[in-house]
C-alpha cells in the first residue's frame, strides 16, 4: 500500500473556520467524523458590537492536524487562513506516562501557541474503558484532569474538559459529548467574534486613510472582499452583500471624484504604476 500523501490546505471562500488538533492523532481521527457531523447541529446566538442585532448561526469547522506553520505570523491578519481554536487530545490515564511524555508534549504545544500569541485553546481528556484494561498505576480520570489543570490551566480551569468514552452509546457518554460540543461551539464563537472585530477595526482604519497619498483601492478591495468571504463562510449572505455594496459605493465615489478633478488614477490604483 502506498503511503498516504497529505494534501495541502487550499483556502477559498468555501473554507470553514480552522481548528487545529494536537496530541493523540489516532484519538482525534477516531472522533473526527462525529465532530464534523455534530458540531453544526445546534445553533449558537451570535452577538456582535456596534448595535447589530444578534443572529442564530450554525458553526462548522475544518479540523486539521496541528502544525506550528499554521499559526499566524506577526502582521498576518488574514481570517481565511486563521486558526481560531487549538485542541489537545489525550486519553492518558497512567500517571507515569503523563509525567514521561504527555506533559512534555503539552508544554511544547502551549509554548508554540504563546510564541504566536494564540490564546484560544482547549485540552480534551478522554476516558476510555479499553485504555484502562490491563493497565497499572492508573489514576482516576478526575485526578488526571486535575493534574493537567494545575500544570497548564492556572485560572482557566474550564480550558480542560473530560469526555466519557464518546464512541459509546451510553447516556453518560452522550451527555459528556453534548457538553463538550457546547464548550467547543462557545470557544470557537468567542474566538471568531474577537478576531473578526479586530479585522473590521483594521479595515475601517485602512478605509479612513483613503485620502492619503499612496492609498490603494486594489489593496483595500482585497481586505473587504475577504470580509465578505468570511460572512459567506458563516452563511451570512446578507452581511456579505453589504460588503460588496460598500465597495461599489466607494468605487463609484472615487470615479466621480476623478471626473471632477479631485484625484488621479495613479492615486486610485497606485499599484498599476509600479
């Protein structure tokens, strides 16, 4: 059998918000189907600033394996390539294994997040009956979770959650899985709202500089078009249309100003003259 060739991520307007997954990749792979299918089943209320009415939206995500090169570089504020949440998966229930390898791996993961200013993360500890069979030196799940919270979460104890064998059909498993999905939706929406707000603030600042020499409508168009793509990604098509209407109005105003002798085409499209 030929080795599986990892396909590159292609970022287009159809892409979903990115969530990276570190830790036990076999565990993540086993839960991947359930995550992608069940995350968007329940709507979330999306409250935004500037007096906008709240909306009910269905969140989806593109779950990918964690790689440090996916983390945003300084100055890179492109939302379509932005990972909004980072999850570390583990089903470790052995105190010696935790001390010997899992803890160190978590430390590297969190160090990479801090280096890139990524503050939106979650640690998922999965309890598996199969994992516990024929094992010694096993701590109760709550003890492992407490250790992780003490080592990594400080005052953010809610950033470490436990899951009770989510692949089982028991009511206890389903209850913990539903609770985890709600936590995931909440953190993803919080991160998305905060980063989208920053993006819109930066876009408004750029638009306010349109009378300054060297300002490029082409560069600005790409920024506001990306915002439209983001709204399309959330299936907020009216919001996306607003972005194109604003771009059309801005373009029309510049054409009128140029016709009245208030500017030059070189000021309007400086990139075309380089």
